[in-house]
C-alpha cells in the first residue's frame, strides 16, 4: 500500500518546487483542461495560450483569511471560433489544505478581482488539492449565498489529486504524460510508492517522445514520489532493467553518483583532506555500483598520497574499470 505521497508542506519547500509546478502546467495545459473541463477544452486554441501577470489589484484594505496578492497560475486562451467573448482566462490554484470552506471564499474573492481586470473575458477557476483528505476526483463545487435580492451563485472546478487513486490515472487510455507526473502525489491501496514510480516512468516512456518534456516529467516524479533517499538506490536498480526506461533515467544514475560524491566530500573535509578524498572515492564506488572487496577498502584507507588519491578518484568517476581493486592496482603499480 502506498504511503502518503509528498506534497508542498511549507513555504520554503513550495518556493523550491514552484518551478516544477509552473513548467508542468504550462507544458501540459491542454491535457489538464481536457481532463477537468473537456467540453471547454474542445473550444480552445491551446497553441495561442498566453501566461498572464499573476498579480491581482486588491480593492479592499482588509484582507479575507488566506488572501494573497498573487494567484498561482493564470492563462489567457482564445476560442477556436469567433464569438463576442474572444478568449477565456484560466485561473489555477494549488492548495495543500483540505479546508474547502476557506478555499471557496478565497476563490470567490479572486474571481471578483479577475472579473474587474478582464471584463471582456470568460473566467474558469480551478483548484488542485494535494491534501490526502481532500475530496477525491474531479467535481464542480458550487457556493450559494443569500436567497432573494442578494442571491449569489459561484462555481469552480476542484480536483482532489492528493486523495485520488494512482492506478486509475496511470491506466487511462489513451495515456497522458500529465498523469504520470500527478500520480506521484496520489495514493493507492494496491501499489507501493516504488511501484507507482515505475508505472509512471513506463507511462512517460510510452506517451512522451519530446526529450525536454521527458526531462521535466522525470524531475517532477523524482521530486514528489514518496521514496526515502536510501530507497532511491533500489528504485533505480529496478527501473534501469526496464527496456526503454533504462536509457531515459540514465541521468538519475549520474545525479545519485554526484550527490553521493558531494556528501562524501563534505563529510571528509571535516576529518581532513586526505580522509575526505578516500570517503568520496568510496561513496562514488558505491553510487556507480563498482565491485570491491573488504581488502580493497582497507587498501584504499591506507593510501595517504594525495596525488594517488586524485588519480584513483578520476579513474573511478570515469569508470575506467568495473572493480575498485583493478583501479587501485593500476594506480599503485
């Protein structure tokens, strides 16, 4: 059973991962709208979609609870056929709470501000909930206030991604790359996070052929799939054996190796430069999965010559041999 997937939990983490959200929605805006509002999507020319300034002019001095000066995502998309209203403003909010009451009033407030700024446009408000207690699936939420002269009716689309089922969206036909990325936030009663990640990567390999978009999807999945750092090594071992996926995730190996190298170097500098190099070599050997014995490790720890350590480090990073013992032998003899 999948553990609770990663979602934006604080301001620092949100700011760090904001570029991933932005790139994902910008690159797959058509797939996103086709999913949450298919009838609207049929009428839009996504080739001419334009990101808009996300800053909203605040007309009131007193802010409502949770009010922001910026919306998360805003796009202007023209209609395919000419009408009196030439385009629609797509407003997308990313939310990590499950407090629908607060969110519905915030969305209503945003709608009023957007309506003042874009008088001649239609407006489509959408909320993506990442919280595990959010209402799963895609729904139209309706806020009603008053009865007679002050009657108000406001609707927006909500998608409870954080409480949605990963295996459903990973098996939608035809497959959509967007679902591979969003599945990393989802839950499952039958799949582990590792299995969700593997299926997501297989979907990317099958459905996305553009290299830049593939890189984006891999970064997104890696950032949000609920795997501990120690589990990523085993995860990489499994996915690299899958035909097609192995080449696609080759750069993960380099990244893991680089992280291991840097971590080893930082630990080693505290203990002295020589020990730091030895620790970095051993970390890199493990990350690149080169073979070595206890005797090789003992021999490495006995080397104090910085020039030899530098030569060994270079030879390991270039994978000149598949066994640490062979590298040691070539450098020392």
